[in-house]
C-alpha cells in the first residue's frame, strides 16, 4: 500500500502542481491520493476520467484534517515520507523505502507546519 497526501491545494494557484503530483503518483503505482485545502470537483472528475480511460484503481479523496490522516497512518505502522526540498536527497533513502510495504508520501503546498516534519519517518 502506497498512498500520497497533498497538503493545502488552492484551486487557482495549484491546479497544475496538484494534477502533476496526482498523475505522477498514479504512474508510480500509488493507490490513493488524499488532498487537503480547497475541494476541487473538477480536479477529482479529471483524475477519475484518467483512471477510467487508462485503467487502474487510483482513488482520490478530499480531506479536511490532513494531520489526522498522518496520525492514523503512523499508528497503523505506515512509513511517513515527507517529500521536501529541505530534506535528505531521495536517492540516499531509496533502498530503505524499497523495503517498506506501507508508505504515505506527504507533499506540501503553502508553508508546511513543523509537525509534519516531526511526525515523518523521513524528510
């Protein structure tokens, strides 16, 4: 199980970024995308059409409390990986990630609260 959480989606400002995150995640075999911020029905419909046309079981879900998802997944033993430009280079942790069966990738939007850095197993 590999999932992704996109923080703080803003419809006008982030539509391309969030779409790229979702499509890249889908291409890499991510099964579920959670996103917080503004609910974007157009974005959700577009992604559902991609899955219908090209196959797969990619799910998308808008959430109001993203930190609750991180806490829940952490309790379930899921490895929390915060993708940030301030962290350790991805390549340095790739071998460790390959061993993980359950991963929640977290991708920020506007300023990411420090709690996400603290709760993550890898930044």
